[in-house]
């Protein structure tokens, strides 16, 4: 499932994308740049839909132009490895938050070792190798 030339494969949480857009020099932007420069981001239809919904919230109108949001979505879509979530993964629940399950399923479908979350979490659904908390 991994792209052979991708050194780093990561599922990046919506909050990391949005924080990176709002603060281009902040830690989330640095993490996102590292992933994009050295590897590949992974999306499923559900995780990309969450990013779209998040970016189009009116509360960001004063901070991000429509053009900037369109560019973020276009660039993210074009740079990503896309995975389909199997019915077997859809049946499982790892978190009390269904949105977190969406990201966990995407990470498992892509066989990533760790996901980039807004909070420092190294969840037990991922092997600990290569995952820092």
C-alpha cells in the first residue's frame, strides 16, 4: 500500500493542516513541511472531507482567503496517497470519538506507523516503533 519512494508516510489531522495554514512558521507547519518534503500524506475520502469542512468554516474567513483555502485543498489532494477503507476496518472502533476512528482507519489502511495529531498522542493502535509521544 505504501508508495515505494516515500520515506515517511503520515496521516495528518485536520487541526494540524488548519494550524499550519494559520501560522506558517509554527510547529504544525514545520511538521507538515517535513512530511511533504520527505514523504507523503495519506487521505481517505472521510479524512479529506473533514479537512474541506474544517477549512470552509466561516470563522476562518478573516484569516484565510478563499483562494488560499482552495490552494491548500488542491495541493493536499494532488500530493496525497489515497486509501480506501475496507468494510472490515469500518466495523471497528478504537476511540470514543468517531472522528478519531476515521483517522485511525486511514492510518491502518495505509499501514503507517504513526499519525500527526494536534495533540501529542501515540495511540496503542500503532506500533511504538517510530512513534514519539
